């Protein structure tokens, strides 16, 4: 499986300070990385072969969505809103990315996770439940595309999770990510 990094807002450069003009409030200094960053379209395999992962300068969103076209559109929306985005296809890849003992060590930790609630194989809900059992409280935004009412109700009871319903349009996802980042910074 291939993990793709997307950043359509800003080019990364060594020792580049984060800009204040992003769509998000500036996070506390200790949450910002310094480093070379990664270029758009860098695969996880390429980055792991090159050694240590650089730390992204923008807030990092881990995006798990089964539909490649929709996932790309959501990644573009978040990228133009001031985020770096890591795209994965399903809950298994999401967990693989977060696994610190996996094939790509160390990966940058996401600031927010956006996951389709109901995907084939390992769903976003199942992956986040496994994360919560392991003690990971990274903010999560579920996308309930298939209108799975039982899973959506259960997801709202998980700590630090929010559910958005239907096809998300008009900046709704970007606003939800901004809110999660603001809550996390305080």
C-alpha cells in the first residue's frame, strides 16, 4: 500500500518558519516542527528509504477515505486551507500509518484524523476504536457518507470525535478541522 502526502498550500523549505497568514490560528511554538518537510506526492516507501521523516510545518491531517477521487478532492480542500495531508485508503492503512513499530518509523503524528465512517474491510470506526483502546486521543472527524445511523451514534460516544453527515461541501470539513485544531491548541 502507498501513502501519499499532499500539500497544495505551501512549499516546504529547510528552517522555514510557519507563516501567520494560514487559514488556521497559529499553534503553540512547541507543536511546530523544524525540518526539511516533504515534497508533494512523496510516498511512504520513498521517505522511509531516505531515513528520518522530516516534520511538516503545517498542521498534519491523516485522511482515510475509500473513494480515491473523493479523497483527492478532500485532500485538495484541506491543503488549500493550510494543512498537510496524508491520504490512506482504509482503516487498515490508517492503523498501519499510526503504528510506531510498523515499516515506516518514525512517521509524523497527525494533528487531526479525518476518516470515512463506514469503509469495506477495516472501517474508520473500527480503526478509531482500536486507537482509543490503545490510548490515542488524536482528534477525529468521521465522514458518514453511507448514512450509517448505528455507527454514527456509536462514533459520537467516542472521546474527541465528531461526525459529519453526507457529502461534505462548502468548506464544512475545513471548518471542522480548524475547530479541532483550535480545541487541541488550548
